[in-house]
C-alpha cells in the first residue's frame, strides 16, 4: 500500500468537492418539479445523494486495486458489457421510457448499461492496443479486432436508441487510437468512416435530424424544436455576472425541461451567474490538465492510454453538454459529468476517477 502515498491528492479533493456541489445543484434545480410530481421537493436530491455516497464507497477499492488488474479481467468485462446491452433490448427485461429502452431494473434500482460501457470499452481498447503495440498497423491482427467489438457495441447502443452516447464512445476509442503508433492514413480513414456512419444514422430518423439541426435556428420554432434551447438562453441570460442566488431560478419552475439533468448548467448560470460558470469550466480544465499529466507520466502504455482515455472522455462529454446548453452544438441528451442527475452516470464517473487516481500512484518519478 506504499504506492498510495503517491496518489494525486489534489485531484481527489477537487472531485469530491465538485460531486457535492453537483448534489446541491441537483436539489436546487429539481425541487419544484419533484414537489409537483412526487409531493416531495427532496426526492431527486435524496436519490442523487445516495448515488454520490455509493460512488464514493466504490471509489475506495478503485483507488486501492492496481489498475493492471483490469487488464486481466478485460475479456470478462467486455462480455458482460455486450450482455447488458443485449438485455436492455429484450422486452420485459429492459425498461422503456420516452420510447427508448436504455435501463435495467435490478432490485428496484435502475441502471444504464451504456454508462458502464463507456468505461469498459476504454479498458478493452487501452489493454488490447498496449499489448499489441508492434502489431497496431497489421490490420487483421493488430487493428481490426477491437474495431469489430466497437461496431457491435455501437449497433446495440443505436438500437436503444442513443446516438449521442454511441458517438461519444466512438470518439473516445478514436482518442485512444490517436495516442498509439497507428499510421496516419489508417486514422484518417477510420475518422471518415465514423463520420459517414454518424451522418447515415442521423439522417435515418427524422427526430434525430431535427434535434441536430434545431440548434441552428431555435427562435424559428420557439414552441417546438427550439423550446428547450430558447429557455436555456433565457436562463443563462438572467444570471448575469453574480446570478439570482442559489435556489432562486425562475426557469426551473416548469419552463426549462430537463432542468436537473441535461440542462443543469443553465440553472447554475441562472443562480450563480458567470462566476458559477467559471467555477465549472475551471474544474474541467483542472481535471483535463491533471488527467493528461497522469497519463503522460504513467509507467506503462496501458496506464497511459487508459488515463488519457478516461480524462478526455469525461472532458469531451462535458464539452458536448455545455455546447448543447449554450446552443453551439446539437442537443444530444448527454449528461454533464458529476453534475447532472443520474445514478449510473455519476457512479461510473466516480469509478473512472478512482482508476485514474490509481494510475497516478504508479507514475514515473
């Protein structure tokens, strides 16, 4: 356990503080809606607090267990991931909400397998390419096998349907490939193929295309496709520099849909103002710098790829969410890491940080 003395303590403290900041903001953003729906203003707060405490409980073993162990378990983790994604699609097993089947009910607790997939696929890609460094440009032996698994995972997630998460996972795996010794022409070819696939799936469903394009001109359909984004603009503009004050948001009173989930940042901007926005952006920048540094100083290639993959996946997810809230990117339904309401997302984000902290224990001096 001597290696724990080398853990990045500042990253641990920052993440824990940010998690409880998120729990506080979930309470503030959700209380009016929870009071109307459940006659309990603290309903979502209690559930998010439960998941935060459970996540911190899981944080301990993920910090303590050497990350190399995940390499030994990679086959089992990959099989389990695919199995969970299949179970979600089976009627009477998968839980359907809003015409999407994305959840499994285990003991009355809803779990979202796609969130687990975000981490396990990173472990698989990092381990495979670290062990096959010299064969990375051998298409059949070194490059293709993980891409086949990724294609299966992508198709299963699209079937839920969840194009946003599927795209994020593709991007995260692409990041890992970027940090390998893959030839540039292969990387460009894979990027073009991924972009083509994304475009095809977006065009296949009218509602997907509408969500992707509605952010370009939300005021042209303020009562329809642009409603959520317009109210997000109102919320952000109302906050000004210092905000209306914690708990004082107007938009959360039935005006802004998904105020405590995908659009929680709008409420933060409204209640805490530009100062609150800077706080959130500052955390993600700090996380980015710390995570990349941990990856670059990792003792082996598996640690490097996994640390960089975890870091950039979380930061990219935050970037996509903040882009959607501000109207600079399409609305994809991707939650804001550590802040948005959602147990599975919060739990896996915390576990991912635990693995990152463990990698920091084995860094090069």
